[in-house]
C-alpha cells in the first residue's frame, strides 16, 4: 500500500530478481532486510517527481525522525552540506 501503483510492477520484478539471484542473502532475516530496502527505494520520491511545497515541507520535517536519513537504502546521499565558501566557489564568486 505504500508503493505508487505505477511502481508495483517494477518492485515485483526486482523482488523476483532478488529471490532468484545466486548471491541472494543467506538467511531469511537478511533477505527480508534486502526486500524492505528495495520496497523503500521503490516507494521513495524520485528525481522529477512533482511535489507541492507542502509535501516538501512535510518530508523535511519528518526527516529528523528517520534512522539513517542521510542516505538511501543503497547508500547514496540524500542531501549534501556545503559551506558558504564551497557554495561561493561553485558560483564563481571566489
């Protein structure tokens, strides 16, 4: 119920790939963890998804309550921190 309808088929295909892979997790606990991570990935907001300002504010407010919110389930960063100096360099102000 947390997946958008258009992402259910993709999730099921990826789940079947995960279950049939030769390097599938050895224990049920690890397999369940991998499948939950896969579901979290498929349910996540993706680049290009339209969001209303209220949705963005809600996501940012709830972010502090999420364990490991700085990375997606695959380990990719969900945010970056730039110093003022780094930001100025990016805009060629320094």
